């Protein structure tokens, strides 16, 4: 225990300030659908307010999973799928009293009284995910609902989005479909604070606490969404993004001016859900189920406090 305390004291004793802050942002909820359904008014009507609350959208490629058929093996149901030209099966128990029957190309269960039953497509896909893992989503573009024209609806922006049209026209890889993952960002800013009793400089602790609180309560929704978007772009470096891809973070960016003015050490953006719809990755980022992106705002080692062992 003393060795661990000595290591911690040595690590934190090399840091500059006794109070350091990081601005935190995270996704509160999500929904997703194939891009081809973007013009499906019935779907968007069912989504209702959820669609209006989506602040960030990720455009990407996910493997096509096609239902091929089903067959009975004893008291087991084998549902056959094809994912990217690979045949996969889902094994499910058949309840007593039910038998598998076909009518044309469709199948269903029949009980002793002739009643018909069949699992829904959603139930089958849930079973597929449980047995074969969460699908992977290759992020090729990240955007936000706030447009330069003042629009705030991700759906409205995507319907006339030139980059989305370009991605669709350029071509989706064989065996994949173009998917949209929309995220609602927590409407209140989060702040991480480190209180370091071993820091080199403890002369301005009270002032630094005040600066942190000012930023915590003084960050606008637009600023928070833009910082979240920029953080994801810098992390994934999606193929079709240009802004923020290689320039975030920087003292030259207007969106970070207040963070530098309040001398924050880092910004953190998270995509973490109990039951995630996808595992996200890109050409530059490995496959991950939970995404926690940290960007240090200062290059100096003695300012790297959050999630760091330096």
C-alpha cells in the first residue's frame, strides 16, 4: 500500500496545479436506421420527439444481415442468416407443442389447435446479436444538427446533406448497408475536477475552482454540441470529414476559446450505453463498444491529469 501511495504522490507531485478541470459530454440516448429510410415519413412520425432531440449523427457502414430461412432440428429451431456472404445460424429452443411449418417461402409455428406463431424480425435480430456479437459500425462521417443556417433538426439536415448523398453515390461496400446512428447529447454539461494536494502550484486553487464553475454553468448548448462533434471527428478521423479532423484541439479554434480562457485541462466525450447498438470503429480508430474520447488541451506533461499515467 505504501508503494502505491508513493507512486501516486510522485505522479501527482509532478503536476502543475492543485485544481484541474475537464469538460465532459456524453450521449444520453440513441436511435438508428438504414439511410434509405430517411425519407420514410411513417418511420419519422413514429420517432416523433426523439428525432427532434438528436444532436449528433454518425454515418457509416454496417454488415447486411439477411434472413435466409429456418429449419427444425429435433426440438431446436435453426434460423439461417447471411452476413457479408458468410452463412450463420441462430439456435433457439422450440416450445413443447409447437411444430415448424412452411407456407410458400414463409415459415411459422403451429400448435395442436392449428394456431400460428412466429418470432418477430426484431426478436430474431436480438437473438442473432446475443449469439454472434454486436454488429460493427464503420464511421465514415460525423455531423451535428446545428447548421450554419440555424437549423436544429438532424433529420432535416440529413435529408439535404450533400456529403450523405456523396457517400451513397460513391458506393457502399458489397455486403454492407449505409446506416445512420443519431445521438441525443445530455443537455447539461459535466465537469471532472482533480484536487491535487501534491501539485507544484497551489496559489490559485480558489480562483481555479471559480473558473471551473463558471464554465460548468456557462457553456451553451451549441458550444457543447460542437465540442462533442469535434471530439468525435478528431478521434475517428472519418473519411468524409474535413473540419476538426486534424486541427482539434487548438488555441486557434473559436469553440475552444472559453475552455482556454478558463484554463481547462481537457475535454471528454463519451458514447457508452448498457446495450449498445453497434461496436464503433473507423480507418483510424479500433473497434470499441464503449467510446471515451479524451483530448488534452495542453501539450505539457504536467497538465495531463485526466486518464493519464504520465
